[in-house]
C-alpha cells in the first residue's frame, strides 16, 4: 500500500562559502529560501571575505567534497543543482562524476572564473577541465562577459556581439548558455539565452544603478535552478529568475552593509516553502 506524503522542492548548491554573506553558498541558500525551495550545500572552498574583497581561500579536499555530495543526494535527493566556484581540476572531476553517477539532469553552472577586479580566479587547466567535463553535462551555463571572453579568447564589445559569442560557447559543448550583458555600457541590460538546438531569446531591462551588486551572478544562477527544480522549462525559469534578481537589486540599492560592494536584498518578497506530493 502506498501513502502520499509531502516533500520540499530540493536544490543543491556546490560552491564556495562567502564569510561576508553576499555571494557563494550564503547567497545561494538565501535565494533558495526566498523562492520557496529547500536548500542543501556541498562546499568546495572556504573564503575569508567581506564587502571589500577576498582575504584568503581555504580549499576543501576533493574526497570531502565527494562525501558531502553523497551524503545529501543519497538521503535527501535533489531536484536541481547550482554549481559555483570549482577551483581545481580534481574538484571538477568529483562534480562530473556525481552528475553521471546520480543522473542529475537539471544542473546550472555559473562558471566563476574572474573576480570583479578583473583578476583570474582559476588556472587555465581548470578552465579546460570545466569545458571538457561539465559543459556537455549541465543544462545551462551562465557566464558574464569577462568569463565568456576568457572562454572564447577575445573580448565581447557590444550587444551585437552576443550572438556570435553564444555560438562559440555552444561550439565548446554547452547545451545552453545565458550570456549576461550587464558589463556592457548603456542604460539597458541585455542578456541572451541560446540553446544548441538553435533557440534564441533576448531579455532586456533598464539598468538598476546600485553599488550593492555583490553576488548577482550566484543569485541569478541559483534562482534559475529553483525554477528548473519546480518543473519550469529553461526560458521561463530564466525569466522568473531575472524578475527575482531585479527585485532583490532594487530593494537593496539604498542599503549600506559594510564599506564596499554590499549584497542584494534576497528576502524582499519571500515565497512560502513549496511542498510537492511524495509517494512512499
């Protein structure tokens, strides 16, 4: 005899910890909770950072990352995964193995490669491993323009160049790419969603002027993962996530936390935890 119980929508973040609370694991968990999802983590690295910058990074051993992944997936299960800071080839390998072993098919990769200062955060061999092992396995990659430029080997000068750059990223093996145009000048922000089967969709909105933009990439990719976990198709998940992040940016624009670039207001309009039928 089967009984119907309830369960939460489960989203797993595999990323680094931001001690300042604005990005990484902390931003991901805030986003999951704000969008009604149950958040879990597998931490890849600890950082000592605040609104002004990163002071230190302490890597988690790959075997312990594997243990975290096994613990949560085998007991709780996941409906979608967000991947953030993957700083070494061995870490990428552990994540790729987990995706294959557990047949995780709703995975969003935010390829954290370049700091706001423009400094590279990972070595070239790790970039190559990301492309080879993860691009074909994940549902979506979400590079900003600096990260996309590093991947394709040349700068992306304007909104007209987004399509060509997206084609190059797809040629590297990605199944779909959301190329974020926030670093381009102008009063409009244009993002491009492109898929390997030829679909294209541009999202345009007025720029929100704020110094509190720390963690925007983490938050957007996490919000997309929430949409996928709830069963949305890719384009609606992106659209819902963009609406959420714009609300969080606007609600936090006038708030001061710390002396540098502050966080978004993740909890500006929280959604109650979503419950789905679970047959046991």
